[in-house]
């Protein structure tokens, strides 16, 4: 394509534009893009993600819009349209040719995150009763543009039900008069059109495949999902989970491209929930005000003790969230996780508790603070309070972290919402209760009445 | 393969074994595997990950070991050998045929996480001066087993330097007397054999490719990396990052398959570091003991205030860690992140601070605790201390979270080590200092002398 712009001022290189991209606004991007040579523009456009493509196309004149939309295979095109504002979308769809428009409407009917929304509806199809020579001749006649998935041909019956698959290589190697039926592989991994993309990703990882055919509930072939699309899916799903684990809503766009207030909104929600839940720590401490007045030293250790619960909880929750996402843990495994984690919590808590006791004892001998009578007259007792509390708090934090993802999943929510900050906040409140209860129990008769 | 076992007792189904797998020990797995029919065993073996395959093969008799090792393409075989204990590895390598052994030695010379360790050294090669007909004939003669990458043929010169690529489909569509040189695509995405697998993954995601050829420093073709392997890489890298973000060392194996003490070791390291760093909070509070004695109410809000710093920090660090892993942020972008995050921190802190002030004021009017003179006579002042501290702590926590990944990367460490618990612990200590400093400043002359 030779636009006027690139003939007048073909000064921008792909490398320059790629570098400047994250800091340019939409107008600047369109401007820069239109100053690429046509070959560079094509290279650059095909590198972009759907969101960027959508913004770019929206900013171009109609003639160029049509050109760029047609440069994309239907699955990528559907992604771009999904990122386009509703009112623009219909106008862009009207620019497509009839066949593509039909394909796109089918794809857009699926949600973005299911197999049907991910598949390419163009694929090479054969009939089982063809000979290999007929099949090769037939495939050669199919125009290049209509078929993206160039590695396999799928064998369908008259009702479009999927019978088998044959690679181009297998066709080339087979005898010309053999039947497709006898050459094709019949033992296929397929996915349902409504399968969630995360599950599709797990199948690709499990079977190390380059392409999986998509069928509907009646076994009729709908399209093909290829491994290159799954690379993107796996990255996106992990990004979402990581952002949720950090206590943010999923950004759904690259970090530098999220506007300030958009970013604010994605982060503010959980922060408010956590802050309000955090006020329970104020009530907990207030409840134990009397104990705190009598043994002031207890205040010193509050943050240390409750944060050890939060740390153990973050570990447990992230391990469980990830194992669930990878399909290693199912809902019914909660009992095994519970047993494993209670043991882990006790062991880790025991270690930290021992460390806490040792630190208090060491502090007694090192500390140059002789007026601190509480510490020096009862240092073993105080060390024991710290140690025992840490065991309790760490075990409890581990439990909360390990089981919260199961509870969320059971309620139909995303297990990744069991973020490190949420687990820490939940274990802070109970941590304080555990700490003061242990103190009251162990210090009664000595430092407490 | 018909082993004696599966003729005697072919009772185990693939589905059963798949279900029981996570709870079986190594002996049980070998036992179960040997009771599959040979077709099932092959299906099952090809589903397994490298670690499982290594354990299984190690437990089989030598004749079967040889069989199963030969069932794998060289890149997968190298992965299995890498998971095998050193002393076993040499013995297993000795079971291979000469050609495979040579390939494997080359692959094992690369680290597991670089392109060379990931590639398949078997690929179809052509010479540029061949005609299309000659090329097709030549490819047909190459035995099926030697070539896994069945979609592209790579065109090399006499020194094995990569000149271009042609798909089987393009060959089939081209005129028989055309030269390969004229049919092949010359504009190739390639990777260096030493490139880190995370960077290779980014290239696959950027260009949506199914295969990328690997070349050495002299441009000589070494092998092919395919998208199905990259799906695994992207999952593994994300798993590592998520586990590190949660404050654990990377597990390197499925959650349920990590033994108790192994799991303990992976988690204990960071917990000890965090606990010991956490004792700085004890020193900080001790330092402000006098202030705390005079205004006891300050103790109530300690956990709430410092955790708001940790929460803001977790958000910032996970966003930055992920953006770095996706290649959206480079080291030199730290300044832009700094500016964005200081603004975000102030805005989020301002929101939380306002919330804190409102909560203290509300508490004054609702609280049925008239003896609490500190609160009721100076509630606006106290609310201001809370509000201002939260602004400071949240902004500081956000800064720590946003910049720590850059600092770690600058030092050559993994940015993902800026875990949520580490950021929380670091911002706890400074959070206390900010809180008490604000209190001393604002309460001087009223609640403080």
C-alpha cells in the first residue's frame, strides 16, 4: 500500500516508532505509523497487539482502515474488533467482504476467553473418500488467503463432523492412490467451542501440540486454535493472576499504556477494602488495651508477630493459586492441601518461633537498657510468649493462605483474588487475637494479675 | 512394545493412572505404568513432563529404558536427561544410538533455559540451488524419524548458514522448476543459541510464530524452537515469578510432588530473612517508647498504618515485576515508573488518608467509650496524624515496591525477588518511623510535651 503520507515523508523507521510507541498518544501513533514505508508499516502492524491495532485503525481514514482490516486473519481481526468501541465496531465490520463478515460474526458471538473466540475459522478440509492425489490437487486449488492453518488438513464427513487429521507432510509422503481415510490420524485431541482458554492452554501444555481443532457440541468442526495464540493466552492469564496476587484488578493493557485514573481505579478498590478490614486490627488492640497497659513491651512485638502470619500466608496462597491455575490442584484436593499446609505451617512456625525466642533471649543479654524491668526480669517468659504466638500465628496464616483460594473457587470466584495483601490483612486481625491470648495465658500471675 | 507385565495384568487404564499419579510414590508409578497396555503406555508417557519421565525411566529395566528414551525427540530427551541424577545420566546416554548421542551432547552443553537447550536439532534442510521438484524429492527421502519440525524446510549454504525458509505448503504450491532460492522467504526472525528462554518467549508472543530457527554467533543454523515448547516455557517462567512474588523460592516441580522437607527449605529461607528484618520494627517501636507511653492510642493504629504501606507496595512491585517480564519495562524506564508511581502513591495515599481521618472522626461520635480522653478531646488532631501518616506511608510503600525490582535487576538479581512480603517488611519499618515522626510533629504542645 502506498499512502500519500509515506511518499511525502518516509522518514520514520520501524525501530524508531517501536521505541517511541509507549510514550506516544493515539494521534502521535497514527501520525508515526503513516510515515512508515508501506513494507515497514505492514511489518509493524503485524507485530502489534490487538488493543494497539484497534486504536491505530480507528484513527486512520476509511480507505486505509479497510486495507489493514483485510491484512489480518479472522481470529486476529475479531480480537481487534473486540477492542474497538461499540459504535465504531459496526462501521468497521461493514468494510469487510461478505465471507469475512460472516466468519467474524460467528467469532464475535463467542466470548474472548473461550476456544471459539480464539480459533481461526479458516482451515483446510478434506473428505475421507478422496485419494491422496485428489486431496493434494484439491488443497492446491484452495486460495492461499482462505487458509491460515497450513500444516494440517482436517477430514470432515458431510455433516462437518471431524473424522481425522492429516499433515501436509503425511500427504506428501503417502502413495497417491491411497485413501485419505487410511492416511489420516483418527485419535485426535479436540476442544469444545465453549471451553475456557485457560483449559485450552493446559491441553496445549500437556500434549505439546501445534494446533487443536475446535468442535461444537455435535462434534462439528468450527475452527483451529494454534499454539502461537496459546502463547499469548498463557502470558495474559499469568499476567492477570500476578496482578491479582499483588492486590490489583487485572490491568488488561500494558503498564505504561494504562492512564493515570484508570490505574488509580484498578488499585483503589482493593486498597479501600483492605484498609477498612484493617481497622479490625484497631478494634482488636483496643480490646486488649488493659493487657497492653500492664505489659507495655507487648506493643513492641505486634508488627513482627502479625507480619510473620502474613508472610506464611502469602507463600501458601500463591503456591495454591498457581497450582490451581496449572491444573495441578482441583477443588476436591482441598483436604490434601489442608493436611500438607497444616504440617508446613507448624514446621515453619516452629522454626520462626524458635528464632523469636532466641532473639528475645539474646536481646536480654546484649541490650544496654537496664531500666527495662519487664524484659530483664522475665525474659524467658516473654520469649516464650513471642515464640508460642509466632507458631500459632504462622500456622494460622498458612491455613488462611492455603484454604482461601479453595473457598473463593468454591464460590465461583477467582482463586487469584486471595492476594498477598488480603491474606496478610486477614491474618493480621486473628494474629493479634492469638498473640494477646497467648500473652494473657502465659503471663498470668507474673507480669499480669 | 509388549512387556511381560502388560500381557499378564493389563488392568490399569490411562485415566486411572493419571488420577492416582500425584499421590503415588516412584515405585507405585513405575508399577502402574508397567500395567498399562503398550498403546496406553505410549500415550501416557508422551503426556508426562520431563521430571516425571526421568523418574519413571530411572525405575525401569534397561531394555525398557532404551525403548522409552528412543521414543522421545532429542529436545525432550535432553530435558529428561537434565532431570536425571548425574550418575544415572551417563548410563542412560550410553543406551542411545551414535547419532542421537551426538545431538544430545550438543543440547546438554546448553543451559536448560537458553534457546540452545530448548531447540530441536532435527529439521528439514534444503540447498538454495535445488529446484522445487528436487527439494520435494529430497525431503521425501529424509526418514520420518529424523525430522520433527514438519512444517518448514530451512535453506542453508555450504557453511550451514541460514539463508531462508520455505513451508511445505509453499513448496507444494510452487512451480516444479522454480528454484528454492526464489520461493523461500528471506526475511526471517531468528534467535541466537545463547538467548534466554524468557526472551525467546517474548519473540514468539510478539510475532505470533509457530517455529523460530536457532543460529550460533556465526549465523550457522543449530536447530528449531517450536511454539509448543514455548507454551511450556511461558508457563514455567510465570510459575517461578508467581512463587517468588509470594516469597517462596521457585519450586521447580508440581506442588503436590514436592516432598515435605524440600517444600520446607524452599519456604524457610525467605521467612527467616523476613523475620530477622522484621525485628527492626521492634527496635523502631522501642525507639519511640516515650511517645507511645504518652499517647497510648498511637499503638492502636500501628498495624493499620504500616499495612497500608505494604499493600500499596505489593501492588506496585507486582505490576512492575510483570511489566518487566513481559518486556514492557526496561531498566532505563525506571525514571518514568518513578514519576508515575509517586503520583499514584500520593493519590492512593490521599484517598486512604482521607478514609483514615473519616474513620477516626466517625469513631469519636459513635464510640461508647467516654473515658478515652485522648480520643475524644483531640479527635481531629489524632485523625490528622492518622491521615497524614497514611499518605506518607502509602507513598513510601509504593516507591519501595516500584523501585526495588529495578534495583534488583540493576544488581543482576531477579526482579521477582521483590516479593509482596519483602516489600511489606521493608515498608513496615519505615512506616513506623514515618508514623511516629508525624505524631511527634503534630501532637507537640497538645498530647505531647
